[in-house]
């Protein structure tokens, strides 16, 4: 064979090989293009599903229509007054309409738990689209489907005024039988199976539709039901964890030397703000009374102890330094405390920075303001209905009455309520 013939033969073989390889090359190129397009459309489906689920959940929250609804395809003419139909409208705004060019939009609503979470209500949106393929049809593919789902939950913020922050403690909040009446909610952040424990039948009365919100679970030692809810509240278990609702506080600085305990036990005494080793009052004489003039009283060595007599403190903050194993200890007498307003301690009645258990159980106590003991336990029996917020590590209650939360620029009343995407 001549050299020219040899070259022609090689060219012919190359042409055949190139021709034969065109089919898989075009097929691979087609698959790359089609799968890339399918991924893009899947992300569009997800965006539409998240928008639809969130919009429907917000509509349900605004209307209060928390009713179970089985999975149903969006109607041709969605109704703005129906929460799930509102989700359908939002899906349409994002380019997906049920029955349009191979598109399917399905909405579901429920009141059961979603995994470990227990929202007041949840909405699931599922969006899919069947797409004809382009280049990869050469390999036999005729169509592809992109699909995505999203679930939003409605979590209720009841306007809480009691926050129990320990993340793992058993019986972090415990009611041992006293009547505890609130016009605002309770939040228990422990994830324990008995994070909240009650031993008295209907020992807690929640007014104004307020809830008891538990990150873990509630156990009832009496099996008789813990609570009376006026206005539609409930014990909500398996709820999201919450953050400390107090932010921005700056601790006062104690003086180098503390003033000795005045140990008031007779007649009448008055004190001015400052750093005290401890403060105590008992009732060994008739008419024993102590007036705390407005300001901040810092304890650095011992408790603020009331076992008798009368304490009147208006515009006052009691602060227990972190270096001091000291706490409020009110076991008798009459204790009237109102927090300052508009100062650096705005709304703060009691602030313990340490870990010693506090005691507000005896005598007659009226405290208006924030009781802030985030690392300590509090044994509590409140007095007349107060504007009060309790933020503690753990809490044992034998009674009390809180009309509503305290007012303080440092208290944001929590941020866990609202509509959130669950998955």
C-alpha cells in the first residue's frame, strides 16, 4: 500500500471513531446540561415550598385556625381566608401553580409533634415539577422530576414572666402544691424528661391565655393535672430551647471595704445605698422596721436576711456579688421592694451573680421588678399580685401571684415565639 493509501485509511478510521464517539459524548453533555437544569429547578421548588409553608403558617397564626388538614393539592382559585390556600398563592408568586405544565403544589397542616419539636401548629408544602429533557434524550431519558418540601411551625410566645434556664436539670421547675397564679407564661429550658414537675392538682393557674412552655417534658406526681388555663393556654412540651431573656446588664462594682451588717432588731432604721457585708432584720422589738433609701445595695459577704419586722424599699436594687456566697433570704416579716426605673438598674429588684440558693418563702412579700438569679436556685412563695419577672437556674414554688411581667429595658421577654422553618 502506498503512503497516500495508508494516510487515507488512517483518516477513514479516525472519522469512524469520531462518529461512533459522538453519541456517548453528546449523551454525557446532555446529561450534564439536563441534570444541571434539574438541580436549578429543584432549588426553585425549595424556595417556593419554603415561601408557601411560611406564609401559610403566618396566616394560621394570625387567624388562630390551628386545625389538622390532610395533604391536598392547591385549588384552582385559592381563598385568602384559608391559611393553606395562602400558601398556594405564595407558591404561585414563586412560579409554581398546581396543574400548570407538570407542576404540583400540595399543602398539609397538623397539630402533632414534628420530630422532637411540638409547635402549636405546623404546615408542610411540597412542590414538584416534571420537566422534558433535552440532550440526554439521546440516552433514552424522556423526562425528569424536580421536587422539594418545607415545613414551618407556629411556636407560641405567651408573654412569659418566669424563665427557668438550667439546660439539663431534672425538676428544674417544681410546684410542690401551693397555688401559683400568673397572668403571664412560664418557660422551662431543661431538656429532661421531668424538666417540669408538679405535685398539686391544679396548683398553677394561668390567665390571659398564657402557656407553660417546656423544652423537655412535664411529669405530674399526682396524675391529676397541674394547671388551670384561662383563655386557651396549655402545657407545651418538646419546645425549642430559649436564650436568657436578660441582656445588657452591667454589674455594679463593690467598694473595697464593706459596711458591717446593721442587724436591725428594734425600732426603726434607715440605710442608704452602698456596699454592705450583709443586711439583716429581725423582730425582737415592737415596730421593728427598716427603710432602704433609693439606690443599689451590694452584698459581698452574707445574705440579705429578713426574719421579722418590716422592710420598705422603693427604687432599690439588691445586688449579690459573684464572689460572695450570699443570696436573698426572706423567711418572715413583711418585705416590700420596688425596683428603680430609668437608672442603670432599670427594673431590677434582685440580682444575684453567684450560685447560692435564694429563699423568698416566709412572711408577706411584695416585689415589683426583675428577680435575676440565672445561676442559682430560688425557693419561692410570692405575695400579692406583682409586676414581676423571675429568671433563675432552677425554681421551687409553693405559691404566689404574678399579675404580669416586670418592665425593664434589659428584659426582651424572650424571642422564641413566632413562625420558624422546621425542615
